[in-house]
C-alpha cells in the first residue's frame, strides 16, 4: 500500500477523507499517542488533514497541526514537537489531481517496513478506537517549523553569500530554500514562488523538460546556478550556469565525492549510473545499491561507514543532518559546493559520461507484469547476472538494464546504461521487449 514513498493516488478514488480517517484509526490502534500533521498546497490537502486530525483526536490521540509546510520540514518537526510520528498530506511530485500521505518517525526517517506493515495490518483489520468523552485528544498548533528548518539549513553549510541563484519553487513548498539562501546573503531570484496546488507554473516533478524556463532564465542571466523543487520540496534538481539541466546521477556523484573518505560508502538505488561508482572508486569509497525509495537509502546510510545517500530522481540524504530527503538542504549544499569549488559546469566536466536511457510504460496490472518479467529474465540469463532486489536488474559486460514497477504510479519503469550509445539503445529495447512480450 505504501509503495516507495507513502500512499498516493487520485483524490476521490484511492485517496478520500474516509481513507484519511481510516489511517487515523490505524495510527491510534498502533499506539501512536501524539501526531504532528502537515500538508502541502494541494486543494484537497486541508480537508484530508482535517479528516485525519478529527479521527485521531476522537481516538484519544493528541494532534499538533503544522499547517502548510514542506515534507522535510514536517519530518524534522516530529522531534521538534516531541511527537511519536508525523503525518504529511502530500502527493509529492504527482499531478495536481492526486494526493496522499507520508509517515515519519522521530528520527526523521520515513516509516520503515515494520512500521508500515503494522499500519497496513490495522487498516486491513478495520480497527477503530473511540475515546470516552473526557479522554479525547487535544489539537494544538505547532511552533514555526519552517523557521526552525531554515535555522538548521544555515547551521549546516558555510556560505559567504557570493553566489547568484535562481530558485524555481514550482508553486510548491520549497520556500525554506529561498529564506535560507537570503539569510546567508545570496542573490536570489525566484520562479513560480506562490504555493498553488494546481501547479500553474509547471508540472510538479522537476525534470529537464519541465524546467525549461529555469534553464532559460539561468542562461540569460549571470546566475551561478538554478535550483528546482517538486511540490513538497523533498526533491531538488539543478541547472548549471550555462542553462544546462544537471542529471540526478551527476548530482549524486558530486555530492558523494564531497563527503566520502577512503573506505566510506554512499547508498543509492539500483537504477544509479556507473559514473557514481567510478567517482567513488577514485576516492577509495564505494556504492551500496538499495531498493528504490528514500527509506531504503536512509537505512543504508546508518551503517558505521555510510555518509551519504541519494536517488537520481532528486532525493538527497545527509544522515548526520537528517534521515529524510531534504530538498532545501540539498539546495544549500549545492550552493556551498559551487562557492567552494567553482563552476558547476566545470565540476560536471570532471565526471565520466555513459549513455543512460530511462522511460516508463503505463500499465494497469504492474504486479502481474513484473511477475512475468521476473520469470522470463531468470530463464534467459545466468542467475549471477540477475538481481531481484527491486524489480529485475540484468548485468551485461559493458552495461545493465532494470525493469521495475513504480512504487507510486501505474507505471513500469525501464532503465538501461552502457559504455556505448548503441548498446544502451539495445538494452533499453531488450527491456521494453520483455515487458511487451508478457502480453498482459
């Protein structure tokens, strides 16, 4: 139910006020006695937050309302408010018609598998708790969690302010980035800065295609870089000073290089480029590959030699700061990197470049398809070349491909990478063919 990053779906279908109430009952049944609730700017988020809050209080749970905040602000706010858990109403980078919920522990990490399983069990059981009239929960207002988040950002980096940045908030909740950079003396220009859950400025997900305006503005000005967030600001993507979109694998390599020492590890999912392996190997470090999803990356960073984790989709985790993917923190870290190491375009030129192909296929029955794909590929390839940790990844001598079901959308995602353009194309078509041959 919770996929790779919470529960999401179209409002009125999967996500309803009734489901919000059921989730509240499940949290109460799992003995979470104090919950902090935040929400994004989507038009349906207030009523979903209200439904969850009402049910929780009716079950005797105390609720702290954080109002409209970024997901990393809410995740950090669980410990700030001494709550047992955080409930964020958001569909992150999904289209405006969608909504959903993310659950956070006091450590700032998304609910792990055991916590998710307990909630799902309570939902399936239909457990409902109703407190007596004199023991219902209280509802209070949280302190200004965004200001607290901004203070954390300013403490986490060393920026003298001699950097010009264009920040595309995408009509979402990434205002903490602007506040922190201004506080540190940067020259900041904003795009799509008014929160609006209809996302009129651009689609919520920051990609090369959706960030074309940001690229143009950075190229046409003397800005040192551009920053883009998604709707709930857990993601951060970037544009270099030439107006070129920076791929997520490149950011992962640059961030990783900056923090690792000999023998240390970076965590990243199975769909991460070989260029990250190359960069870390040059530093005497290594890459641990995980399932896709920030909770799996966060868990892998907590070993003694884990120092950083990230996903090429734009989620970045510095475990010494927080275990949630924090878009504003990543933005400030990148500005610091540019100020200290110089041109982002030049830093990118130091990286190896391998042809990487990514696409998605819209499907109605992704789990059935993945079962058939798994069986097919295990029959076709030697078992040592196949990993089923998350979807199915197949290794070739000079490349690899990955077929996996999206954790949040009705999609099968295909990724292929190789040391030549032709092989990358071939591997992507091989992956596509395996899916299409299922006939499902």
